[in-house]
C-alpha cells in the first residue's frame, strides 16, 4: 500500500500536466475498481478545468472547477502515467517492471492543456484502488477524512500536540503512531524509520514520553523532528517504491536504499557506536523493525 511520500510524489509528478488542463473526455473502461466508480463520473467532469492537485493523508485530490473534487486512492498496485500523442511511451528507468498491459488501464483522462492534448491513465492490475467524487466544500465530511489527525508535514504536528494525545495512555508507541486519528498518513515504513532515528522503542508506552504535568519530554521533541525529517527525505527521494508503486512519469523512487531499520532484520544497526542487530517483531499484525540495543 503506498504511503504518504509515494502519494505526494505522484501528486507532484501529475500536477504540471493536469493543473490548468480541461477534461475533454473521461474514458471509463470498467464500471468499478475496488468500489463502483462515481455515478455519472464522466458527465460531471467533462468540459471542466482542473484547478489543482492536492493530497490528504494517502489520498490524491483532483479539484475541478464547479466545486468538484475527485478522491483517488492507489490501493496496492494503482499508478498513473502520462502519455502525449508525440511520445506515447512512458519515460523513466524502471527498478521493477510496471504493468504495461492495457487491459489494466481502467480510467483515462483525455486532457487539453497548454502543450496540447495529453492523456493521464490510471492503471491498476489488482483493482484495490478507488476513485470517488464529491463537492470540495464538503470534503471534511467524507468518511475517510472526518477523524483524521494532522499531517506529519503540517504546522499542527508538534511535541506539544503529541503530548496531549499521549498523556495518560499505556498504548505502545508503534500503534499510537499508526493511528490515523493521531497523525494522518503515517504508515508502517516511516514509523519504523522515525522511531529508529529518535532512538525510541516501538513497545514503549506513549505516556512515558510526557511529564506528569502533561508537557512533552525532550524525547518526544526528537521524535517529532524525526517524523518530519523521514517524510521529507522520502518525498525528496521519490518514495519507497516497494513492489508495484511507481511515480507519475513511470520511474521508481529509491528511498528504500536509505532504510535504516525497515526490512533490515538480522543486519547490524547503523546507529554510530551501536553494536546491536535489527530485529523484527509483530505488533497488531504488522512487522516492526528496530534495534533493542539503542532504541529504548
């Protein structure tokens, strides 16, 4: 499942092509993905200009004029690619082969932009992704967004904020950070990486990071900065690109080459001066990678 940096990478890759372009035709090659496609999807967006692309947590948002927003989730294998008439091949050097089978091209945006006609194609072999459509003014009421916490790259996320969510709670740190009501869009890979950077154990009770008066301890400040930094580094690297994820231009990101904890079971810890080994444990059905020697 793509995490926040992957979705942000896709947004940045699509924005130059899609923003300001007009939807001449929306081609739907099947009636559903994971869920049925929106009713009258094509009729509601055709002829409308795309105002902006944005992101909420792990969801891509496409804003159309007329107070309409398409909400897209990539699922396990969904990806977008851009094709112009003069260059139908998707550019990029691939670390893993992407799906090239047109039978998995399910939604095609036929656009007219400043550079002429272009197609933006959603391909999804497993069809675990989905698209929805609703008024932009009502996005806060969308079921997936109603209870989301702040973005890990936004101004709201701070040690003081996390202290208010952690005080008096005995929940393990790993599960608390994966709670989308606490932080939106923070997934398993980047939680493991952030805890390693902050030298905090995934099994530690979150209340231990807060003083008796409800103030954040210094460790919680370090964790907040680690979360911000690992997300920023992953976005800059183009996401983690595990398995099927690709960027909008067809290339794969390479943040996985910079993993310090995730998927490094049995390998030496990379913390300076640490003699520990990265271990894998299972928490709430999810793999956690950490070094018990330096993460306390």
